[in-house]
C-alpha cells in the first residue's frame, strides 16, 4: 500500500460523498496532476466527480517541482500503478479512468486488473507486446535513453526537447507557454522499462489485455504525435484484439502529444466524454 496525500484522500472522500460516477485522471511523465484541471472542470460540468492523484512523491506545483527536481527520481511503473490502485479501491463506485502517455499505460494496467468501468487511453506509451518503434519516438525518448545513468535520475526536458516531444503541433508562443506552465522533470526509470519491455519477461511495462473484466476501452491518438505516433497507438489497440469488451481507436487530426493540455484540449475531452457516456448508458 502506498501513502496517499491529504489532497488525494480529500478527493476520494469528496467522490464517495457525492454519489456521482467518479472519473480518475492519470498523468504521464513530465507533467503533474494539475495538467488535468481543464478536463476536471469539463467533466464535473457534465455531472461527474473527478479525482487526479499524482505519482508517489509528486509535489503539488510546477514551481515546487523545479525547486526539488530529484524528488521524481527512481519512480518505477509498478510503484505508481500501486498508488492508483490504492486510491481506486477506496472509492465506493468503480471509476472511469483516463490516462495520457505513461499515465495511459497505467490506466490500461488498472483496466486489466478489472478496476475501471470504462477506460480512455490517450497517446499510449508502449508496453510488452507492442513492437513498433518509429524514429520520432526514439528521438523523443533520447533525452533519457541517451545516457544509461538517467535510469536512476530525474530528467528535465529542455524547451527544444519539449517542443519536439510534446508541442510540435502548436505555434511557438503556445509551445513556450505550455513548457513554462506544465513541464517538470520526469523519472528515467519508466522510459527504460518501456524500452526494454519486449526483452524482459518480468517488466513492469505490461498490460493484461485479455481480462474480460477490463471493460470498454478507447484509444486516442494525435495525428502528429512524435512521442507516441499512430503506429504505436494502433499496435496497442491490436494487443487488445482478443478482449471481449468494446475496444475502439480514434485519431485526432492535426494534434501532437500536447493534445490534453494545449488550446485544443476540449475537442479531445469531448471525444472521450462521448465514448464514456455511450458505454455507461449501454452498460
């Protein structure tokens, strides 16, 4: 069991008291839970109650993260997934889970454990069995993989690295705004875990894709995503081919990896909401 913060416990209590369908948001590397603030307001306006736990040890603000970057070091995927499992098991109702990038990998792991009523996976980080690895994805991860010592470090992205990996599909002024507002250092461990997943049978970067209790799953991919190109998203989709649950994939035209935080976030959120609402009605 992991240690939930006071904020996380308060959000769990708030969700349980509300009696509403909870939605749990899972952020990825180089972001914090505040990257979901727009989405949370949007979903709560539609009658849901939302939670956005952080990764274990996450500071509450970008400013605090930049003052103590080493706090992000040595965060393994299983440790992070266990943190979200702990939070979800304290909810009265099985939640919808929405994740982005490595948060999406964690979201799929939660779904594979039967802990999500519906899952939306946005720009899915690769897991064991996903073999496609386009050059742009390698370049995006080179900030970490370029130095083996980064395995145990917290690695920040330079603006140029963030521009390529996240903000390649927005204008320069917006890219700089997103970098200043959201970018924080990220643990090197998950990048190495994902990169070696297909040669390590004990990897944390694995998903139980065939569990019939997985529930409906939507994978969303940004057309111009350099970090998780369509080839990776579609390969993840194919891994779920034997699951009896609904599995769908959508590509959002003209969007990059920043599609959850840039000015076009609402289009992506509306796509996710429409799928969730339909599956809940049918379920």
